[in-house]
C-alpha cells in the first residue's frame, strides 16, 4: 500500500479550519500546520485553526516569517508532497514553494482572476457584485496568479453583509477542495491558466476606509455599510463631536426622494438616510460612541431632526 500524501498546511481563520478538516478527511498526512499568533488588537471572531490542529494531534508552528532559511530547512526535512495555503496571511516565496515535490496550492476567497489580493470578500461587496466564491489555484511568484484547479460560486444578495458572504465563501472553499482533492492527489486534476487581464488586484483596507462619503449615491453608501459591517470595523461618520457607526442598512429599488443635501430623518419608529442622489436607505442598526442604540432614537440623542449629514468630500 502506498503511503498517504504528505502535506504542510499554512492556514488561519475559518477557511483554514474547514479546509484542514477536508484534508484530514481525505487521509492526507498533515505533517505540520503553520499558522499565526493571534493579534491581541484584532477581533478574533473566527475559529482558531491551531486549536483544531491540536485536537487532531497535528504539530503547530507560528513563525513570524516562514521564508527564513532556517524554517525552509525545517520544512525540507519533512519531505512534503504538497503545500496548502488556506487564508494564511503571508506570501510564500519561491525558495519555500520549491520544497514540495508536487506543488503548492492556495485557496482564495473570490472567483479568480477577479479580486486578486487582499480582503476579496469585502471588495466584492463594496463594488456591489452579485456573485463571488472560492478558488483553489497553484501558488506561483505573483499572488493569486497560478493555474486554477477548482472554483465554487456563491450568490451575494443585495443586503448581505461581508460577514454573511464570508460564511458562504467558507462553505464554497470546503466544497471546492472536497470536490477536487481526490483528483489532485491522484495527479489528474485540471490546471487552467487564468487570464489575469480579466481581473484586478486589490490591496488591504484600513478602519478609516469605512468613513461614509454622503456625497455618494445611496447604492454606494449601502455597499460600504455592508462591506465593513461587524465583525469588521463598521461604516461611520462624525456629528457634533460623536462617532456614529452605521452597522446595518436596507435598500430597495424605488426608495427615493428629492436630491440635495443628505440627511437622516425619522418616519414613525424607523430611521432613514436620504443620500445625495435622493436615494433612501433604512438604517436598521447603529452605535453612538461605542453604544448600540435604537436607530429612531438618534435624532433625540443628537438634538436634531432631520439630522444634516456631513459630506466627506466637497461636491464639485
């Protein structure tokens, strides 16, 4: 009987945990899990893949840089057939990728070649996409540019937040890996070279990128709110010296009024935002100074009804 394929797995987050489970279910010999030390300043809302590895008796390493000669030598000694990277946050450089005899593969949270790079789910929601997914591809020198082995699409509904879409993408990653893994281990999986010109590369996002520009159309404001809603830092604006974070909104075609200066206003027990193009959003949840309050209570809290909304950038 031939030995089980041996792999070193680089993984973090929920996608890392689900995909590690798939490898173990298929009998892959996971010789080592390489993961990250948790950042104490980060909201750790996801599963710790290190805990899962320990449950299964898989050794764990947390190097600050896996590309050092010393760590490369450690991995070389394991004689892996494969590397797998599942939401690991550091690039694996060519010297490291040369170690596995049968190649290295990464699971990316978009339908490559679209949304290469960082935080692809958030970017897809921000741009109002109606579909995204997960892609397993071969790792090469450039990020997210290698041959595609498997893809799984999921829908993005008009009011889905990035957190809700990420749950779908996590399942898409599990489905894509589980479907193709037997063929990949057997050496029969298809490898299709992507047309990189059909997609774009995106960088990371910072909390300040969540500042709402009320000069934008209602659809763009709604997409920003969805894209950075909790567990991400949230979309915000400042009024009267207070930070107001809008954590959930609702948009419907046909909700509109006269264009002009944006404002928040109440209608019954509901709070609405009229945006610069006249489009209207229903504000379902918000925080003031870190405290969650009923949206309809905001005008009384701020002493204004309607509440004129600040423009982040002057209109031209």
